[in-house]
C-alpha cells in the first residue's frame, strides 16, 4: 500500500512537472515569433570613432526536434530590424538577417524551461537612405543628392532565455542575447550612381550588439 501511494505520488509529480515545463520540448516542430530591441556598437578601423545604433527587431524561426526526448533542436530564422536612421546619419535604415539556429534547453524544471540558442548569420544586410548637400564647384550653388548605402552583416548570436508554458504546446519566451560580428560597406550610391569604394571604405567594422526579446512558441 505504501509502495502504491509512493508510486502514485511520483507519477503525479512527473505529470505536473511535465505540464509546468515547456511542452514544446516534446514537439517535433516548433515555431517562434519574437519582438524586442537591439543595441549595437560599430567599431571602424584606426583613427575613427565608435558609434552606436539601436533597432526594433522582429524574429521568426522554425525549429525541428529530430530526436524525441533529447532537448536539442535545429532550424532557421529571419530577423527584421528597423534601425534608428539618425544613428547612421540617414533618413531611413532597415536590416535583415537570415540565420541557422541550434537550441538546447533544460527539461523538467518547475514553472519554466531555461534554454540557450546559437544563431549563425548566413546572410545579413543593413540598407540606409539619406541625402547629402554639396556645393557645385562651377556654379557655387549647393546641390542636394539622394544617397543609398548597403552594408553586409555577418557573425553569430548567443542568446539565453526561459520558456513559460501557458497552454499545451504553447509557451511564452523571454530572451537576452549578445551578437558578435562585422558590418561591411559593399555598395554606395549618390544620385542613383554607384560610386567606387576605396579600400578603406571596404574594410569591415566590428559590430557587437545586445538584444532583449519576448515572444511566443507554438509546437506541433
């Protein structure tokens, strides 16, 4: 009788623990949508000052858990950023990053599921548009031209977070992250004409960032 009660208690504890943890750990496929802020610091070469920029970021990702009961999944993500244009001395600034991700979590922790996520940026861009006013050497009249710049971004992001189960196969995500990479100017246009970039202009800037994201995960 004692053994039976003990077994029932253990079974009850396991069921409750499973319900309180992120049930997407048992899902074959899980989709995530997150929104938040990113703060970046750009470090050009010697003799140039560092500068910062911030963005509103939205990330959508899909993960596949190939081995049941093994708390590791892999997938792909797309991050869209709306940067503060003034940080780039521009009128508009937008970015995107296509990445590959690996995610690992600690199952059976009451109330939440801690996890770590590593994202490698396969292809990233920051596009800015603005204006520049220059004085015409012949007439002395100021002329304003539209400009457009395209930067390629690369690197990886390491994020730590926690999942809170709210419904079966549905969890709320809270995530903090750090990014380590580079941003390289690959195209610059003035008045619609592509300009030849100098070797110094082509040098990649270090681009480190921090992010705070919240979102939802739904498993299948």
